[in-house]
C-alpha cells in the first residue's frame, strides 16, 4: 500500500472514531441543544484534524479530506456557511497562492449551494 493510501486511511479512521465518540456522547445526554452543539464541535474539530493531517505531495500540492466534514456538516446541520469560512481560513495556513483563491471561489459557491439544498 502506498504512503498516500495509508495516510488517508489514518485520517478517515480518526474522523470515524471522532464521529462515533461525539454522537454517542450526545445521545447519552439526550438534549437537542447539546446534540447541535456536539455536532458543531465535531465538525470544527474534524476540519482542524483534516488540516493538521494533510499530505503534501509537492510544495504547492496538498491533499486532505476537508471536503468530508464540510459536506456532512452542511447537509445535516446546515452549517455550510460557517464550515466554508473555516475551510478557507484553514486553507490560508498552507499559503496564499492561486490554490487559496480557487478554494475561496469553490467553497463560497458550494457552501451557498449546500445551504440551499440541505432542507430537502
């Protein structure tokens, strides 16, 4: 197995374990407000983990799984504008270059689109 595959499987495993830990905790408490706060905390923490465990291929190419918590948080909790801003903010730590401006355009449009279709 390649280094990239092992790296992505490790990152996906962290996201899955964190997902089950946070939502089992919120189920035990039982309040809907705690459930919403736990969801927000999970998606923000998972975006941080995806940014920390990103894999640089070359100096200007970085691979990560930040789209997964962005999609899940946007579709299930309607947090796509907040998560889109956080993804762009965390992307700025990799450097402000052409990829940063592409991320701004992509996540701005995509967060608005997800925010509009999430009630369906």
